[in-house]
């Protein structure tokens, strides 16, 4: 938890990023990660006006980093395949290959079963609690009444893909997260979460209209094996102080950051009512 909080503060710019000059007695660092330990594809990432620090290698072990692999399922190229049991997401490409990404599966994501379609995409989406959320649980949502702007603090991360069925919002999302330990595991909240580095990589590859399918447990065991199909543990909520979001020091309330994106919310980028994930 301390590692996750430290990383989260870095992404908010509290700690900042620094590249230390190397010399005979110093180790060259970016953030808290030695340069020699940075995993390819997960280093310092400039994304418009935002800067993401490297992801520490302890979160990128085994299948917990993206890779191009031979695809083992029947889906056609251009399809996203979510395996909520193995905690993996595949984007199927031509010639029998796929891009495989590790994911976290929250309470909402675990309920996904039917095929859906990406119908809305947002870069650095913001989030605002609705009047109903504020009325029903003021102690939870009150500290965030002014909303969370799109950016490093947003519970939807760097990108969000909004899933629809027959033109209707399913309230399921594939989105980024700052909660690094959740990737490869199950959480008490959230839909389908990815490292911000990974959702940024996936985002331009999947246009609106991309089909999304979800594997059953039987399919996961058949295609990934019993051990991988049971990957991960259920994690306790990750509690975030609103002061980390707003930096005001005026409120001591706490809330699970990914939980605040679980109810209906207003996306300031679209000025329409949506559900976070």
C-alpha cells in the first residue's frame, strides 16, 4: 500500500520527476526507478501536458506486462477479448497474433458477460458525482462535489473506452488506473483497469465500433490453463485522501478512488451523463 501511495503521489506531481546525473558513485534514477531497471514500454512517458513516471518493475513480472503473442482464441482481427479470470485483455490482430495486456477486474467488470461495442472514447476523462450520489452518500461523495478534472488524479486514468450494447450504455468501462498493485488482481471496485501506459498504447488501435467479448471461466481454463485462469487475489479498497486530489488540506474524509467512478457521473468532456468504471 505504501508503494502504491508513493506512486500515486508521484503521478499527481507531489513528488515530481527528476533525472539524476550519473557519476561513479550515483545510480541514475527516473522517479524512484533506477534507469537500468526500467522495463521497455513502461518508462517515463510524456502524454501531451502530462508526464507519467516509469512503472516499477515489481509490478511488471511474468504476464503482467504487455506483449505480442500468438492468439489462442477463435475471435477475428480487430476484436478486444477480455479474460476476467486470467486478468488479461487481448486485442486480436492479423496473421494469428494479438497484443496481450494485463488488467485488473473490479466488482463491475466481474459482471461482464455479453458482447459489447466501443461507442465512446475519451483522453484523460474527468469525473463528477451526480446530485443523487451527493444526496444518498454525502459522507462519501461530498468531498468530491466539485468533481475531479481529467488528468493525473482522475479515477478513470489516462484513457477510457465506453462500452455499449444495441446503442445503450452498459456502464462498463475499460480505463486506466493509478492503483498499480491492482493489475493482475481483483478489486472491490472498478470495471476493467489497465496500467496508464497500456491504455495509452491500446487506445489508438481501437476505433469506435470495436467489438468487445468476454471469456467464460470454462473458456479461460481451456485456453489459458487452470493456474492462469485463477490468477490474482481480491484486494482491499485503496483509500485516497481528498487532499491528494485537491491539495487543500481542508477535509480529512477518505474514499476509495476507483469507487467514486462506479456510479453515474458527469463527464465534462461530453457534457452528458455517463457511468464511470
